[in-house]
C-alpha cells in the first residue's frame, strides 16, 4: 500500500498519525470483542492520538533535527529501536545495514507489516524552524552540504511509532502479529532490497499484508489519499557512451564525431514514447545528462549520456530499454562508428497497490476520518522501493480479503 496523506502545514502529518491508527487498528481481525473497561468505553484511535500528540511531536522534532543520509542512519535507527523496545516490541537491529525490525506477537492471526524509512536528503534546511536541522556533511564528490528530512521520512517514522504504541496499548482489540520495520536508504532505492537480501522474510515472519505511507505537499492538511493498482513507476537508469574518433575541429572529415551521434540519439529517443509505446501505457524517457569534449575546436573521442526511464509494466520497461539500445546503435552505425556502450541499471520496480486491500483500508479511513477527508491519489512516475515487498510476495494471495487482482 502506498498512501498519501495530504498536507499543507507541518502539523498535518501528525493528523495522519490518527488516520493511520484507525486504518491499522481495523485492518487486523479483532479478537473476541473485549469488554469495555470498568472506567468507561475504550478510547478511539483519534482520541488516543490527540492525547499522545505532544509525545509524538517530541519524537518528530528529535528525528527532524538529526537527519542522516542513506545507509548512514545509525543514530536514527538506534532511536527507533529504543522507542519500539520501550513500547514492548521484540526489536532486531542491523537488518540490511541499519534496518530495524520490531515484532509484537499477540496470538493467532495475520502478520501485518508497517514500514517507515530512515533516511534524509543532502538538502540544506532553510525553514528557520526552532528544530531545523543544522547537520552538515561531506558530499560524495567533495564540498559540504546540509542534510534535511526534506522528503518527510521523519513524519513516517513518527507515524509508524504512534501506530506501534497504539497496538501495544490495545492488545485486547486485535490478534495477530504487528511487524514494524524501519528501512534504510529509500532515497537511493537500495534499502528494501538490502533488508530482503538479509532475510527479512525468512528470519522474521513473512507478512500477510504490508502498509506504508508518504506525505505530500500537494493536498490539504488533515486528509488522506489512497490509490489502487499501479501508483508509482519502474525507475531505471541507463548510461549510453558513444565511442567515436576524435580530432581537430577544423578537420571533421578525419573524425567520427560522438557529439553528433549523441545529438541524433537524443532526438531519436524522443520518438520511443511518441511512436513506439502504446499511448495508453505510461512511459518516460528523459536524457538528464550529456557530457563530451573540453574545448571549442577539439572533437572528442567519447560522449556519455545518462537517462532516466520510467514505466509501469514489465513489458513496457523491457520495450523502452530495448528501443534505447537499438536507437543508440543506429546513431553510431549511421556515423560508421563502433556500437555504443549501453548499460541499464537494475532499477526500482513499479509500485502496485493491491486493489482489495486498498479498498478495505480506504473504507477504514472514511469511517475514522469522514468521507470528505479521504480522496483518491493520482498515479505518478516517481519511484518508491516499498514495491519490492510486493514483488517478494506480499500481500499473501491465500489470505487476501475477497477477490484480488494481483500484479501480473
Ligand atoms: Zn520519500
């Protein structure tokens, strides 16, 4: 699941905590109905969240002011491990790098995984907030950069911690296993893979369902969006290098100019989406970087290009990469040059939200927050490695509620 709580202020994400609690609380089958405590009715998730908001805000500010870059999230992971242990969870650290897994077993029933992400971005914070990040770090290529939770993963960690506390304090209301995970390196699309390769679904129970959220500035505070089916794209990076024969700019007839090959390729590649892919299949081919040469009058030996390539289905993903390779080869062949080098990285797979589970959770949100506060999200060509848990077999088709159209 990929849910987008809307937000237009920094407080909105915390309203999402209440929404998430409602959703997760009802997505597990309840145990035998518990008798109301003698001192009155059980508190609703929303009332509980209102009461716990100050403590959750403290955690949020703590995390926000101490951001860490991908795969360096040691202090953030330690903080969450401490919080989750204190809430009564059985916590394992160091899963897939800095990842954290927390289990709360509460009798028979499904295992539901709630995932948050640990990492921040190399962005200098300029909000002026009293809890703004002052963190600076070295850039990989040299120079210094600020670090900020500019993508909102601090909100996700706070939300999952709030949900985890709610479950721990309301064990009479549900049965099954709650599995909280804090995943490293979402920003570089590496953390989910690393946790899975470190035995996430072998060393710990393989969840029947998995839920995650992402904040968005594109919608109103206090509202939540869900979206069934394809929601985020396959994200592939492709490197193309044209190998020409350099020489003097005044004697082009003695060269094979890789800049001209690259220029022809860039225009040719625009026809892939426009003329090769079925118009109703979303696809993107963007050349984001092109580098060649060092001086006005020297034709270089090589030109290198970096592309981002996006799609939803596996078939379109393969079609795009094959077309890029074919058109790059054609541009080189037209110049009489040797074939270019084309390397496609293994990217992040597209995110497909299970329709049955999405419908079930959407109804819970509507019930808890009111129908006006729940909308339908827009599909995006962005990426999110939460998709890897789906690719690894979650939700479990044998335990899904009702008919479910699983990803092809
Ligand atoms: Zn993010």
